[in-house]
């Protein structure tokens, strides 16, 4: 849970995140910490191929994961 607490201190409490986004981030981070306990990967998004290293997930993985949803990686980046 150290990662979750550190990440929350650095990102979630910044005033530009609304309550809904904060709740989603906390839920994801709790899942991430439970699923990939002890990972040294500092990236927000990790998958089954990235927890043992420090590299981010691939663009292909993000595109495939978001396919069929209204969100795109570009929209997420701009919205942030």
C-alpha cells in the first residue's frame, strides 16, 4: 500500500481532479496494488507483461483496451 499512498499524495489530491475521477483512481490503484503486489513499476497503467520491469504499457495495448469505449488515449491526455 506504500505505492498507493505515495501515488495518492502526488497525484490524486491535486485540485484539478474531480470527486468522480478521484474515486476511480483510488479504486484502480487499490486493484493495481492487490493484483501486482510488490511491483517496482511506477507507471499508472500496467498489465500482465509490465509489472516486472519499469516500462510503460504499449500503445497497442492501450488502443486495444480502450477499443469500443468512448475514451481514447488522446482524449484522456487532453482532459488531464
